[in-house]
C-alpha cells in the first residue's frame, strides 16, 4: 500500500478542487469552500507557497502552464494567477457559479463552464474572454485533450466540441445515467471520455461512431457499500487518469479512491484515505504523488492527503 506522505489540514471548510503543477512535481493548487485559493508545497514539511485573496468559495482550479493558473468561484468570478509574481486578478465573470474549468493544450487559453448555461474561452495573454457560448443547459463538468472539449450537462446530456470550432458541438451524447453527472474526463488519447454520476456509476464512451468502436462503450457500478442488507450508493465525485499507466482513478462519497484498468474492465485496488466524502483526486505529472481532497462533513473540515507512489502503483495486471 502507498504511504501517506503528509496531510494538509489548514482549512476551515471543505476542499472543492486540486491540481498539481505541470512542472513542479510537489506544487499543488487548492481551491476550497472557505474562500481559499492556495499554492502549497506538498512534502513532509508542508509549506504554503502562496495564498491568494478571494472573496467567496472557489469551486474549480487548473493550470494553464508552468507560470499561470486559473480558478472559478461560486460568485461566478474567473481568476487568473501569475505564479512567479504571486499575484492574481479577476479577468471576468459568469452570471452564476463557475462549476468547471479546462485548459486548452498548447495554447494560452482555457475554458470555464457555469451554472448560467454558458461556457467562455479565455486568453491569458489578453486577460479577457475571446468567445462565449450559451447552450441552454447548466454545465456541471468539463475536460479537454488535444482538440476535444467535453462538457457534462444537466438534462442528462454530454456535449463534445472540436476546440477549433466552438460554434456547435460535433456530438451530443445522451448520458447513460439516470441521475446527474458529477465529473467528466477525456481519455488520454482523446478517443473518448469517461463520465461519473451521483448514482455510483461510471461510464466509458468512445467518439468514433462506427459499430466497432461503439461496442466498446460500457458503464460500471462503483463506490457502493452493503450496509444491513441495503445497497448504499455514493456519488462518484472526481476522475483522473494515471499519467504513466493510463489507468483510471475514481473518487467517491464513501471516502475511497478506486483504480481501474478500463481496457480489461477490472478494478485494480482501492485506497481508503478518509471516512468522509472525497471531493477531488489528482496525480502529479510523473505519477510519484497522488493527492486526495475531502469535503467538510460531520463538523470536520476538509483535508488533503498526499500519497507517495511507487512506479508500479495502479499499473495494469500482467496477463498470464
């Protein structure tokens, strides 16, 4: 089992979102419900590198590149962070809370999605929005890879865009879930995406419309417990792919993080960092660290657990 390197617990409420730096393997950006936006050094001797003044809860954070990060708040504000100078500024806003963000690879742009039924494309150099689209559905989650951008929305629909043409989605994929989508995450090769729901299910879907690819789509149950002969179902709050082995991590309301080989449709292992709801999970770029964040629950504030991982952690099982 991997060891817990450290536990970050200097929070007054739950943690909403975490992201590792793309270049500094132990630098972690944390957004929280206590109006917190922090950059910390996630080592045994934990150290807060920078803390940015924010006036309301931060719902989502992300990195654009080594020197620039961004965040979205409950009030709808979009924040841009200049890491070398330690400064941040509000570059715009949505009409309602910013529920999700996604960086656009090999560009100076990122996307924000909101409960105001719109998404916006932001240019970090110009420090403003360069495109805005209304989609008539609340956006709950977002992910991008290469030229693919995926939104998980209300009304049980996933919208897939080509980043080079944001006028209309090139695919509208009905959700396989009965209830609300919680997170989406593009497959590492951008050939499809994974989505999760509040009903203890995760779905893998491919974009190629040919029957040979569509037969690969599947949905599986996870983050469920049998208690007193009842099946207790927990939300699957966060998804992340191992950057080396490309296995999938799912984080749930049962306090666990499960790891899956979606190629053979098998669970590999489970971690139980907490008895409270796990809200967000993230690997660093070389997969030497895993960060697991929790919500505030039962009068306990959120925590961030940092695991030190071996090189073979969550690797696919070798066929015999």
